[in-house]
């Protein structure tokens, strides 16, 4: 009795790797297919009769050359799509075969289109960098030449007594103003107190009981002795309050909140 050895069957994992690589070869063939198909339709010519592409011996019409360039770009994109798909399929292979399979795919793509992988990786890196840059908050805008003096960035409202102006800030950036204003008359009893203060209350239809119920609409108090922003005549000095024109007083009333810092200098 004679013994005939049987050939061992390849494992399922190796069969899957073979199928994957065969798919890569097929994809490469499809990518290069249009060019090969066109080559088969050309009559056989001697080497001396073939024009050299890219040399001065062959001048193609611009529209025809554009179609060739478009075909080349389509082939590159198809090759890249095939690479992406095959890389995804490699994930189904055993762990020890996944990276070798991807390397073989890359070798095929690089052989057909040198530099394509590096180009696509660079484009993806640029896209990610642009997305991250867009997601970052924009830096504070410049104050358009406004001299904010010693007013600190954390102050919500600033008052420049000598300059006769005031403005609102947001994170150190001027958000409203400067606008004209008048402050307290320069005497110990009526001068607007300088330094750091904080808004403690707001009264829209306020009147001054100390001065004969004089109207103080849109009052925003920032001291404990009755000094406030409010609508008033900006050409007249006050008893300590900050007079604002109507629209400015409304804006200050709407935007300033209890606890906001007010800095006077």
C-alpha cells in the first residue's frame, strides 16, 4: 500500500489575507484600467514612430490635455478611495496580519501614484489644524485706539473724571462708548469718589428725595452714599452722580448688573 501525502489547506486567516491582497491588486487594475484599455486600441507602432509625451515632439490641444489631467486626477482619487476601503477591510484580519496587509496595500498605491499617500496625509493634517483653529475663541478685539487709562480689565464700567467720558468694558475690551458725561462738582462734598466701586442696586424711575424729588431715571448705584449713573444734563455738574444722555443711560441700565465693578479715576 502506498501513501500519498495531502497538501495542507491554508488557514482561514491566510485565505482572508490573500483575498484582501487580491482585492488590492484588483483595485489597482481598475484604477489603471482606462489607460490600459486605451492602450489596447492603439495600433502597434515601432518605437521610432511613437511620440514622447511631455516632449516638444508632441503638442496636444489645451482642452484635450485638460481631459487627460482630469482623468489622472480621477484615477488618483479612486486609488485613494480604494486604499481607505482596503485599510478598513484589514481590520477584520487577525491582529498579526492587519499591519502587513496595510503595508502591502500602501506599496501598491505608492507604486501606481508616488507621493499620493504623503499628499493626502498632509491635506488631512491641514484640515484638522484649520478646524482646531476655527474652534479656538477669537482673541479680544483691539480697543480701536481708545485710551483706557488706568481702568483695569476686570472693570465693567470706567469713568474718566478729567476727560469727561465713560465707557463699558467686557473682558478689558471696550464694548460701548466712550460717551460724554458729567460728574460731581469739584468739592469735598460733591466730588464723585474715585477708586473701585461695585453696582449695588438699580432703580429705573428713581427720584432724588434729597433734592426735591428731582428725577433720576435709569439709576445704577455704585456707592453706598447715593452716587449713581443716571439720565441727566451732561453739561451740568452734579452732586456726585454721573449724568448721561438718555440713550447712554438706558444702555448702562440694561447692561450693568449688581456686583459689576465700576472704576473711577
